[in-house]
C-alpha cells in the first residue's frame, strides 16, 4: 500500500503538507496520523470475539452501493468449516452502527444474536461438531462512518475530474466498517463472489473476473465479480463511480505468447483541458504491461494470471493493493510498481502478523527500485536508494514491529517502508550474488504460495536455498535498531591488502552490524570488490597489482551514516605477518552473561579494551579454556586479545555484549 499526501489533501483538506517529514514515506504518513483509534478498536474486538473457531472457504457478497455516500445495503453469505472441538456460538465482526436485519445459520433464522464492541455473537441451539460445515447469511445495511484515510468505506469528489467516487480500504482493521467478516490474516478465503449494484451510469469494480453485467429495475445494474484465488480478508474491495474501461495486455515470457489481461477502470470524465482520463493516463497505464513482464521475469509469473490485474481509480491519497484490482488515486511509476509487486509480496504471500508487515511493504518498496533498475536505468534506481536511505537513517526503531504496537508504528514510513526496502537490497548483497538472491526469493514464493509467512520463515527458506547463515543479518537489520557509521582503514604490503572496519552505531540495541562491507579496490585499469567482515578485525586479501584507490561502498548498498569514510593507513598490517598464529574462539558472541574463550595454548593472558584502545581488564589463565563473566560490562563492543608466554600476540577479536 502506498499513499500520496497531496492527493489526500485534495480529498480531506484537513492536513498541512508542511507537517510531513521530508523523508517520510508517502504511504505511511496518512496511515500513521489517522490510525490510533483503529488500533484501540481492534484490541476491543480481539477481546470480545469468539476465537478462531471456524475456517472461511467462501464469501458471496451482494451490496447496493453509491458513488456519493458510504451507505451499503444487502447481504453476505459466509461458508466455513468448524475447526474447534465444537461451535455453540457463531461470531463475526461488524461495526455497531450498521443495522442487521436478519442472520441465518445453516438455513435457520437466528434472532437471539448479541452485539458487543463491534462483534456479533449468535448463540446456537446445539453445538456444531468439528469439521462440519457452518453457513451463515447476514442481511444488513447502514452508513459507514467516514473518519479519515483509515475509513473502511470513503466517498469524495474529485475537483480535477468533476466526479464523485466511493471506495473501500480495509487494511488493517477497517473491514468491519462495511463488511461482516473475520479479521484473521491466517484465514485466507478460498474464493469470493462480489456483486455490486449501482445506479446507471455508475459501475462497480472489484477483484477477480467480471463474469456478468445484469440490468435491474429502477435504472440499476449489477456487476458480478468472481475470484477463485485465496484472498486475505483485507484485500476484498470495491470502488464505484462512472468508469471508462481501458484494456491492455502483458505478455510475460512464461506464457509463450499468451497474455494477461490488464483491466483499467478510470473516470469517464474530462479535465479542464477537455482531455479524457483514459487519454491523460494512458502512457502511465501502458507502463503496467512492462512492469508485469519485469516482475514476472524476476519473481516468477504473476500469481493471479488466470484472472487479471487491474486498477480502479479513486480519490484516495495513493494506492492500495487489492488483489487483482488495485485501488489507485494516481498512476505514477513508483506507485504503480509498488501496488503491482504487492500481488507477489502481500497478496500471494501475506504477512502472518502485523509485526511482519515489512514482508509486504519492504518488498513492495523495493519493487520501486527494481523497476527503475530493470525498466528505466541504474541511475534512476540509485536515486531511489539514496532517497530511501535518507528516510531510513533513523537512530532507533526496528524494521520488525514490536507486538502490541500502534498502527502508526506498524506503518512507519521510515522503518517499515524505506528501511524495509533498504534491508531487502542489503540482503541481496549479503547473499553474495543475484543468482542466489533471486533463487532464494523464488523458493520462498513457492514454499509459501497462497499462505502467510513470518520473518523467520523467510530467513529459514533463504538459508536452506543458499546454504548461508543469515541469522546475524536478520538479528541486526530486521530485529535490531539503528544503523552503523563506518571508519575503514586499509593498507597494502606486497600482494596482501589489509582492511579493518570500525563502526559506531546509532543505537545501543545493536552495537555491531555484522553484514559484509563492500570495499572496491582500483588496481590499474581493473577493479576488485572485497567483502570485508567487520567482526574479523583485520581482514587480509590477496591482489595482483598495486592498489591506487580504495572506495567504501561506492554503489551505496549499505544503509550507513553519512560520515562513513575510508583512509589508507601505512602502519596497518605491518606487524600482522610477524605475529604467531594464536587462534582463539569466542562463544556465544554476542554475549549476555558470559563468554567462553577457547585456544590451544596451555596458558595465556587476556586483555580487554574498548574501541578506543583503553584497557579495561587483564586476566591470567592456566588452561586452554576460560569462561569470562560479562555481567560487569555495559552493552557494547569490546576488543579481546591473547598473549602467550613468549609475548606473542593473537589477532584482535571483537566481542559484543548485549
């Protein structure tokens, strides 16, 4: 999902553009500033509803809707299976201000339902056994309360196009504003019918395929949409106004000449220059075909190709990735790419919890970079990454959203979106080559297809695919906080290049970022890129030729402090070659209460210093193994070095104390 604040101002006129942070993500700004009451409401709902007692298989929704009001009237049929030991009370969520005319459970009308904190409880005369079907039809209606961006159903007038339009937006907790439902990310609905009834000339757009258009009495028409792909509850949607249809077709290589329908529904109106919306947006709409081809090449065929992809225009401030039919306030390149790649990351695979929302928004944000890289130019992609880093360079806060966080924290633009996208880019580097990265993401998409995923599941799949250990990277960059500022020293002695990476971090929560640091060497007319391990102290590399220049992260892969630097230090490595090879191991590292030191020496002296070289402790040991208590050390990074009986020194190892 992505929103644009300028469009939002045209709709609501209640927010000063100057209030937006210069680098805050367009989508997250309006989300975060209108979300707090939604979080509180969702917590009340969670406390009142009946638990995860049933699994939904099918929705059949028939609603009469308006382009000038947030009023709906109709019925919803829910087919499910009891998954608890037995169900004696059926429940669903619907805002208390909506009127319920009747509820039928397994064909029997139930009048004894109870409404409590936007949850409807329907006591049953007898318990429905586990694995038995439970079918419910709810007749209801009313006017959804419109209260800013997070309204489940909104209506607005577009001054540019002179049209009224209404649209839904259910993420994350607004579906009950307009739809009887169960807000459960894990319970994807196997198939959905949406039948929208509107007064002519209005049309109702929704997800899946438009299978029928039925004229009705009273100058009305019913638009019947069907999808047979599993769908998360918040991705069910509609929009209604007088639409013009513009069709195009994408032809990904996987379809060998066949095509995917791209169904654009834009306003059937002209602007002040008498240019129709179709003609005005046509160049931008046509770019969707190329985006579809690019993303299908990178991540596998568009997952809903047997139905369609499409856009339904609205007056919302940006876009929302409704499955197979994104709701769009405009059609800018980054916005269109963002919502399209959500079909893979967010829709095909949905975050298992709102704490894992970066799996949706971080990958979708990175989709903006990827389309610029493969569809426009590397320079354009580099510009995007520079802007993303400027926003993501927050001293505290993790990409992973702590449990119980408010909605403005869930949709934090700097962390969830920009840092999330930056982390995906760094993960691509950490996995050593594009082949390993895209193969691993492909394995992830295959393993979790039409399902939900946690952050740890992504990590485990990538580790299995690549054979790499990625847990330190995820600990530092997804669960950790802040960013490093690097101070890199290098030197060349004969054919050996010595490189040492020192870093300071913006948050004590993450005192050391353990990702590899790219250093490019220029040797005559050639270049060589090193992958320097900050935890190894002085790294050694063999080169053929004389290094004239060393550059720190010249392609801006890493999120890092703006004062990061690299210098040549002629003394670096001078004595390293003469040191006795005293090797030792530290574990666990990072350490909480203690660290074990193992070496082949019969006795040794341990020296502990801080990063500035100030000695903090010196200990003697008469065996090859030592357990050092770290409880007296403050959280941070320390340098450890051993000396044997002859005065030979080991290399310096770095210890992180949490």
